C-alpha cells in the first residue's frame, strides 16, 4: 500500500538536517529537496515555488506567499501574504 505524506515526512526527514548558507551577511536556508516535493499549498493543494533568497514558498495558483521563519515553512493560510 502507498505511503501518505505524513508517513513519508516522518520516514525521510527525522534524521535530516536543513542546510544553511550565508550570502552577503544574509542567512539563507536550503530546504531538503524531498521536503519540497511533498509540500503543497494548504489552500488549493498546488505545487509551490521555493524562493531561497526571499525565504518563502510561492503558490502561483492562489497568488500567496508562505514565509519561512527560523527554518520552518509557515504553512498557515491566515499567515500567507498576497503576491
């Protein structure tokens, strides 16, 4: 039987670390590619574009930006900002 997103996240990310880099004094986060594969917009379930320099995830369908704070994607519709 196939695995759900919660099972995949638990299985693949429990031992993974998030990579962090610094450019021009600004701290940039690099999310794990497998995490990016399973994250979708909580409002419309579309794929998200990861913008590392802006520390955000973009839903082009809903025209919403989900912030990434302290290395954690904030996937709450009420916290999203319009593009």
